[in-house]
């Protein structure tokens, strides 16, 4: 077999950063690493890319194998390749992030790898350079959420505007004016008002909405500048 001469072979891995929203706080899904080094410590979902796989295929396989999740929003983030990032062998890792509705997928999460949800602000220390991966993912989500309605991937099929506002405040770590938020989000044309209400928070209740999927795909730029200067928040 023809090969490039005088070249060092590298291992290629994929790590998946899974974010979820439970209606109140933003969370991250972690597992206990099953092999050395760092066996038993908290880790992102990861594994090695197989010779017959694309990066996307590998990420989806690893996600399903380790958690049972499939068909979720998954996006390539960044490639991490510092020479000493893995103490065993030179390994380059391509990070992906996923956005899911916790309640929709909670029965699918596999127990085999002790997967557990943690509040993002209280997550345990991660192995290798995975904390840097999480921080990069948070920045990417903030940037994209300021311009595109990707945060709807974290919500159930029907939701209230206060729930949506709480989600945005969690992601951007800020407080948003209630009236201004409601006015802007309704102006996008992405929401369909439903007849029923959520009365858990007050007697008056808050109307449920659902995402207009046709407008979601046709007008993906609807949230352009919805959150101005997200990097300053």
C-alpha cells in the first residue's frame, strides 16, 4: 500500500459536548471515563474515529453508543491538537456540541456509562483539555444564538415566553427586559400562539407557544442582532 513517507501517524478522536435545558437552568451531560488514563473521572462523550467513518458519522455513533441519543442537533465546533493534550499518544480531537430538550430525551440516556446531568455552573472538573472545549462551545452558542434561533432546540414542543426568556438569560448570563424580549421574539414570526396556558407560575398563567417550523427553516436569520454584542455579556 502506498503511504506518505517519513510521517508520524496520529490518532483522531471526537468529543461531544451535550447541553440541555430543564426549564430553569442550562445543564451539561457527562460520563465516567471507562479506561485509563483518568479512568473513573468525569468526561465528555468521546471516542476514536474509525477508518471507514467521516467525522460526522463518528460523532453520531459515539453519541448513540455512550448515551443512546440520536437525531439531535449536532454541530462541529473546533479541532484541538496540542501535542501533549493526551498523555498516552499524540491524539487530535474534533469537538462537537449538541443541543437537546432534557425532558424529551431523558428516557433514552443509557446507564451503561453512568451519564449524569450537571448544572453548567457547577459541573465537575473534566479530563485533559475538555474544559477548554466546553468554554469554546459556550462562546459559539452565544454567538450563534444572537443571530439564529438555535436555542429552540433546547425547548419542548410547546413552551411559554417566560421559559424562552429564562433560557436566553441562562445562555447569556444576563437579565433581559421582559416587555422588550416579548415584543422582539413575537416580531420574528417564529412562534404560533396556542389556546392553553401554563398556570404553574401564577393564576393568570402564560400562554403556550410552539415553533413555526416552516418559518424556522425559511427565515433562519430572523433573530439577527436579537442579542446585540453578545460577547460583552
